[in-house]
């Protein structure tokens, strides 16, 4: 009986690992297709495939990031913010997401919060953001 239980547990473990790998592979394949649409500036279809990538693997950081950038490109700033927040939960050191999240916040009228995000991006190595900081934060004294 004990041997049968161990065999059953082993079988279930192997199947769950296989299932997880197949989901990751599915997610990666969906994401590759999303990239094709993204590169063609077809953001609506890129979002569809990012959605599928995320459904297959909820930890697909790049799918959240790209979906957020697609929504940002479509000027859906509230929705883009949600994806940038999720990407930052998965990787708080993703400096570029702070940059994009800051732009969304600025577009939505939250300039102080935007500047906070841009400073985080800068402090984490995303040096391209300094021009945005100089234009929107230092000159306007939004944050120091």
C-alpha cells in the first residue's frame, strides 16, 4: 500500500512538472507571436497573444510588460498601469516599467507620482529617463 502511494505521488509529481513545462512553452510561443504583432505596431492583436501567454503562465514577466506597452501605445493609460504594476510585482527592479508607469501617471494627471517612478527608474539604471525628469520634475518642482 505504501509503495503504491509513493508511486502515485511520483507519477503526479512528474505529470505536474510536465504540465508546468508545457504551459511555459505555450506561454513562450504565444509571446513570440505577440512580438510579431508588436513589431508590426498591431497592438490589438499583440494584446490578444500577450493575454494568452499570461493565461498559460501567470509569471510571464515580459508578457505583462509588452501588454502594458501595447495598451500605453493605444493611450489606454489606466489599463497599461495595471500591467506595469503586475510586472513590477514580479520584478521590482524592472527600471523600464517605472519609466512607462511614470508616463501613464503623468498622462492621468498624477505628476508627483510620475516623478517618483522616473526617479526609481533612474536610480535603477535607466539613465534615458533623466531628460524626462529634467523637463517634468526638476523644472516644476514636482519632487526632489
